[in-house]
């Protein structure tokens, strides 16, 4: 019962954050412009931020031009699992 309750709490939190991240085009632009006012960086870098990605997601890819592939996440790093070392030989006095 306790595990089921914790699963429901986690699921509710995930659904709550997913719903909160969906923005209208106007909200995305307002957040982007506010971000630009709060931060100082090279102007060409603002569209490459998360706020720029939100504008493109809400308003379309042409709303804020960026180089091709900017919104594609990098490939995950795949690490090979190493085989465990064999146990050491028994101690012989």
C-alpha cells in the first residue's frame, strides 16, 4: 500500500510539471523577453537557450531562427559495462 501511494505521488508530480511546461506562443515570448532582460550574453546565444526552444515549440520553428539541429538533443553516452573481476585466489600460508 505504501509503495502504491508513493508511486501515485510521483506520477502526480510528473503530470503536474508536464502540464505546467506547455505554454502559449505569447507566454513563451514573454518569458523569453524577460529572460533576455535578466541575463547578459552574446545576442546570438539567446535563441539557443531553453527559453528560445520554448518559443520555437509554441510558435513554430520559424519564430526564432537557429542553426539546423539546435533543438536535437545530443546522442546519449553509451558506456560498456565491464565484466566483474574474478575473486582473488585463496590465501595459502
